[in-house]
C-alpha cells in the first residue's frame, strides 16, 4: 500500500517536471509525428453518480475532469472525426499535428447526459461503439449486476445476521459461499477476481451464476438508473450533431476463442441494428474488452468491416494494421491532471 502510494507520488513528480520544463510537449511532437492517437473512454460521471455506480473505476472519468481533458485535447491535439480518420488512412497519407480521435465503448447513458453536452460545447466529435443488445435496455450489464448483488448481500448480512445462513446455502450451489467469510478489505478485490473469471464463461454458464446471485435479492433498493444504457432516441439525437455510432458487438461477447458462427452473429446483428436504426452503414468496430484473435479478424474481413479497434496501447501510423488499431484507455486515476493525462496518452507512465 505504502509502496504503491510512493510509486504514484513519483509518477506525479515525474509527470509534472516533464510537463513544466516543456520536455513532454517536445517528446509529444517527436513521437506523434505522422501518427494519430485514439482515446478510449467509457463513462463520464458526476461525483454524485460515481457514488452510486457499480461500474469499475477503470472505465470512469469524472465530468469535470473530462471537460478539462477536452479543452486540453482541443488546445494541444488535432482532434479529428471518424470521416477524417478514415479518409487519412484510405488516402495513404500521414496524420498531421498530433491527430486525435475520441471514442467511447459500450453506449452508457452518461455519454448522452454528461459527455455529449461537453463534446458540443468544445465542438469536437466522437465515435461511440454500441453493444446493441443493451441500447434501450433498462436492466444492468452483467458485471454491474454482480457487483450490485454481492454488495447488497454484504449490506444485508451486516444488518441482519439471520440472513447469513440463507445466503451461505444459496452461494454454496455455485461455490461462492466463501465470499461471505471474507474480511471487508478483501471483498472488492475478490469480487473483481470473480468478474474476471466470469468473462471467460459462455453466456449460459454465466447466467446460471447470475441467477443464483439474483436469488439473494434483498431489501436494498439503491437507485440503479445511473448504470443504464443509451436508448435509440438519444442515439438518434446525437447523430444529428455528428456523433458517429459503430458496433461493439451485440451482446458484448468477447470475440477471442469463440467460434466463427458466434463472431459472425455478433458482428452482423450489431451492424444490422445500427444500419436499420440510423440508416447508415458502419465500417468501424471495437472489440468487446479489446480482445480478439485471428479468427475474429478473419470474420471481420469477411464481413467487410474495414477498421477495428482494440484496447492495446499504441499510436496509429500509415501502414498500421487496420483491424487491430490501438487505443489509449483513459480513466480518472491515469489522467487526474493534465501532465498525467499527457503522459498516459504518450505511454510514458
Ligand atoms: Zn466494452
């Protein structure tokens, strides 16, 4: 704990000294010559919403910080839209003046409520990659559902020890009863470990676990609207202001290690829904969880998807593989001030 705090402090000192001496801007100029960076956001939440969300902190940026980042990108980068991005690659040209494309994954409600007004205010465009099954859906994504149910269970047990036995029996069905015996300081980490393991399950296997967790339902009625997704009216409204929408799969199935049939179904269903709702074809795609394999790439090629984004760090230059394009994931803790934001974009810390 102490060591990681010390590390953070050193990073901050390093970031500020490189920033204030101008070294960082010089480095940016050199390293980004002819290249583009693609920023990957997920959620932009107010402080109040951040208190209520069950999303992981690695996909959240505070709305005030997001505004500072937009102002910074406008000032120090050449923020381009999807059309210019595609045009530059298609024409075989190099990118100019530290080109930057802003993207969002998943299609969260806050993209409309918090990010969209700021994108308009600063006159910048963005691409939002939608997991189309969730657009207009009023429930929770499975990861938020797991965090919600388990946290709720801990709250209930704290108030009413009588429930402990019932929960223990229920969770024993799926070998998760050990979670009830964990000390407070290990719960969060263990829930995340479980979620990480659950990513590798098929939807059916995962649903068995989710249904067991749901059966621990109790009195907790914490508002869950914060973790909702966009609806099609909001998507349509944003389209009129130049926000582009492209697929991020249909169900957010991870496309690594799954059959060609499954990849094809996810890609086609998502593209078809967007095409029929918005009346435009989609040439871009972002891999759920940023994960892919050769099979997924082959299917995208077969389906005529031209550009696909991963979550691997890096820059894009003339000749980059356009079906494994890198992006820089931005969240509160790797971008809490502008020196750190720039360091993260440049891959320094
Ligand atoms: Zn995603």
